[in-house]
């Protein structure tokens, strides 16, 4: 059973583009469908964690809006960070699903029980992924990955029933 869902940000939760205004303000676009999937996974008892190579207040703000409590930014050693998280939660890699899109995610994804990638991930990531989304990063790929996990654990009906309660 997957207890921990780890997500990269740029290229996974976003389209991987960095938008910068004339004033130097950075912007990122997040998909609301990904957000709903994340909130539902959390509501069903899954821990969702962000591990990303870049640092951004935008990521912190969006993560907190969704109820993500563990946000690790500016990370170059994703394995070391994930191992500390696993120790803290008394889990091991057999309980982890990880979605990433680029070479920095490769080594950590190989260790996890379930690895996922947006369809526009780099070839090396696609080659080792257990799940490849039909969607690009930032376009609902994370939602599709979460649905896949919840459906495989027979939890998706609970999500549906949350929005359309069954009549008694």
C-alpha cells in the first residue's frame, strides 16, 4: 500500500516553464485538477510531500493551500531527503510513490515502489517509470497518477462519494 506520495514540482506539478516578469517576479502555473487530486489523497490518509530542486515562495504557498505539510525545496540530494522523511514517518521505499520528470529524479525514482512520470518527461525517466501519464507536466499528470494509485487500492469510490453521496 502506498502511504507516501512524493512529487517534484517543475515539469511535474507545473509545465516546467519559468515565467519571469519585467520586474523579475517569477510565476508558475499549477493545474487545479492536480490540486483536487492531492487534497483527496490527503483526505484518504496519504502523506503528500514535495521535494524540488528549486526554491520558490510560490511553491510554499500552493503546497500549504493544498494541505501539504512537508515541502523540501532547493534539494540536490533527493535520496538523502527522502530517506530522512521515511525515517521520520517510520516507512520504507515499499510505501512510496514518486512522480518526477527529469534526471535529478532518476536515482530516487528507481528506489520507490511506484514511479510515475508526465508524458513529456525526459526519456531516461520514461524508461524507468511504472506509470506514464497521458498528460504533460502541469496539465493534470499528477491528478492522473493519484487517481491510478487510489483506484489500484480501491479508494477512488470514496473520492466520488465525497462529491456525490450515495442515496440511502
